[in-house]
């Protein structure tokens, strides 16, 4: 697996964990986070990952994705690597912010 594929696979794993946190609620912020992570993963590698990465913490997957991008050589790097790397860093920060929010025990009824 290439480093870009590794980064995308790590992001897909993080996305799955974010979706789990949303518990099927499309209005939960974690649901939006899951979709955004998937979008960035697809930008790095449009093909779904063929190899699974070991399950870790959501934040560890985001960190591993960034580390894989940092290890790319100039020849392997897409011309817009800085753009994608910045998005992964933003995702990690947003995930930390979501974790810091107080958890609601009641669900909004619509």
C-alpha cells in the first residue's frame, strides 16, 4: 500500500469511528465529521482502501494519516499535498473540539 493509500485508509477508519459516535443520527455533529473525513480520504485516493488498518482511536487514525502524508517523497506527493494535509490537521482539531463538548443525554425531537 502506498503512503497516499495508507493515509486514505486511516481516514476511512477515522470516518467509521466518527459515524459510530453519531449513532445513526444524521443531525449529530459526528455525522458531519464522518462525511467530511470521507470526502478528504476520497480526495487523497478516490479508490476505496483495499486493506484495513488496525482499529485505533479516532484521533490516532487522524494522526497516522497526517504522518503518512508527511513521509511522502517529492516524487510521490501530489502537487496539492499542502491543501490535503491542512484539511487533515483541521479535521484533527475539529475532532478534539467535538470531544470537548459536553455530551447531551437527551435527544432533540423533531
